[in-house]
C-alpha cells in the first residue's frame, strides 16, 4: 500500500473508479474506451498493456481499425496539477478484435466431406493447446468459426470414418502431425482454409510383429503423491523407416494409425520385420526425440514390443518396457503355459540350471514375484494377482535369457 502526504493529509492508493470490462469487436472496426470522473483540470493518460498510448490524453479514447497491434488491456490514469503526486485510475478494459475463419474439409482435391467435424485449437505459451470449439461440417464439407480472437491457431479436420472409410484426423493444410501442420496466424477474416484429408494406408505387406503400449499424463496433484492418468483418444502413428539411395537419408512410410482406448492403451498388430518410428498425437506436446521412439521389430518372439508413454516436462517421453520373447542365448528353450493362466502358471525348460531365476513383473516394470527354478519345471501361484498382462522374465545369473508376455484371467 502506498501513502502520500498532501497538505497535511495522508492519502492511500485509490481504488479503480469503475468496473472492469471484457469486450470483443470485429477486426477493423473502432472501439471507444472512456474514463468517467468529476473534476476540473484533470490530465488523462491512456495505457495499453502497461505502456502509454501516444496522443491518448482525453477522457475517451477511440481505438481505430482494431487489430493485433492495438488490441489488448487498456487503462487510464487521471491526475490533476492541483493535487501533486496523486492519481486515479480506471479498471482494466480488455478489448480484443475478432475475425471469422471459413474453409472446407476435403476428401479429394475437389470433393468435400459430407460428414465430419473440425476442431479449433489456440496455441498457448506453454506448448499445450486450448480446444476452443468443435463443429460438424455441412454436406459440402464447409465450416465457419465466427468471432475468433486474433491469435495463432491450428485447425483439425476429421471426416466421418463410416462415410469416408479410412479417413484420419488431419491438420490444416494436410498433415496428421500437428508439429508439421501450418500455424494459422489470424490477423483478419480468413477464407479458403481448406483441409485435405489424409487416409489410412493400404499395407500390402503383413507380418507377425506387434507394438502395444499405454499413454499417460500427470493427474491433478494433491498432497505429496504424484499420480498419472491414462489418456484416451490420442492418435498413435507408426511409420516404417525406409533407407534411400543416399547415405544416412531415410524416408518414413505411414503404416498404421490407431487411437488409445478408454484405458489409454493401444495396439498396432501385423507389422513386418523392420524398424519403426512411433509418434503420439497429443496437440501441443511434441515427442521427446531422445526417448524410445524408434522401435525394431525382429523375427519370431522378438516381434512383440510394449512401450509406455508419458507427458513429462511438456514432451511425450517413451520408454521400452520389454521386448517379449527376447532371446539372448541362442538355442535356449522354455515353454510357458497355460496362457492365459487362472490359478497357476507353469514353465517347462529343456535343461536344468543351478543359477536360474523366474521374475514376474507388471507392465510398469514393478517386480511382483521372484523364485528359483533350477529344475525342468517351475510352477508359479498367480491366484492372488489381478487379471491383466504381465511379463515373465527368466534369468541365468546376471543374464536375462528370456522374457514373455503372459495374461492372468479369472473364471
């Protein structure tokens, strides 16, 4: 609190002389802000976003041809030479310009989607996006977002997948990846914001490989415990890495696009042997390129990979939990049955070993059970475990020789 001595009186900083306002107006129009106060000889100074507006020295100020450069938070300071070192002020008057955005969601170079929806995202300063509006397209694929505050945006179109089989969520102008999409800098009314839909590829080559996983983000933190929550509806794109004739140059071929389910889980099956690049689409959060986003799919039991993805420090970080069926000693054999298991899980080996251990872990990597298994058969009691997917690891001393995915069910 600031105090000033004036002619023997102590005056505190005065409250604003009016109530704050939030107003929007069409881009290019004029808008008047006013400071209503009594007194003779008052001196007025309007400020925008805390800085003086040159020439704005009257009780009212007309914001002419409002646009991104002159919209914002306005406030007027009022002083009087008769009372030195003392001023009144208005409340903040937030005045923002708006524009209309129109375009079409296309399913070919000329044909519009007859059914589908578009979503408007505002790009925020913290990498996340604000979802502002979602609307259905017309029978010609047309859409309009009215009175959009001038700012930076992206628009996502998604043609109805029953009417338009294989359509994928596509950002303006033509990308399934928001990082590669065009940023729409709105400074005026915009037309012809046409989105060319991308479609699922037809994969002529199929294999036995599979990538499964789950996607989480930090939940609202309460107390000391930090918890995560699963993310449903996130897009998961898998692209195959292809070498080109130029050294160290690769191309990425889209082979699959799926969505996380209500439990935040996803599955991409029937992948041939090769190297793949994982990209999870959660607008505003890029993939952490230093994490496990390149996934090798091998032969036989090396073809099954499970990953965990988490929003961390404004990036999506991916961890490879296990390659199921990883053989590190050629010729090592073990049979796991029944799978799914209800009460017990058995493992048969082709030879005895004095150093063998079995370790049962959950998909987050937490150890649940460990036992020695030196003979030709081991039995694990799973009657107390919750139904779900687990990883059974077999180790010989310090070397893990096998890891398989097992399911536990209940009758």
